[in-house]
C-alpha cells in the first residue's frame, strides 16, 4: 500500500492548490483535512514536503500504509505540526480542550 495508490485527478488538483500557495510566497501554511477519505493522502504528504503544518480530523491517513505514517512522523520530527484532532465537542471537553469562538 502507499500514497501512490491513491493518486488521481482530484488529488492532482489538491497538490496544484498547494503549489499555488507556495508560488505566492507562503513559506508556512496550515493544511486542514476534515474529510473521511484516503484521497487526501498525496496532498498531505506534499504539504509535509513543503514544510506546512497538518491538522487532521481524518484518521485514514494515519491508518494507511506504514510509508505514509513514516513520512508524516518525519515531518513532525522536523518541527512541523502534524496532529489528529477529534471532531466531537463532547470528546474535546473530556480531554480538557476548549473551543474558543
């Protein structure tokens, strides 16, 4: 398994969007994945390669192949934020996190 198996037209569009952000001079960005899809994996890995921070409500990238896991954790070791957050307010409250509105 691996990210190469997930690549298609939609994934290419996501990567093109990340490239546009980079070309406009943004050296830092936060990429948020609020989907429930494997199809964001190539874009998330590309974001990690660009040095962008990643926040996911989506668990699928973390349970994909070990190659994806190692690439995301390598970004974390480089100092990038790579974080999974739960979407439920109830779970967030139990964890002691507070949502600021």
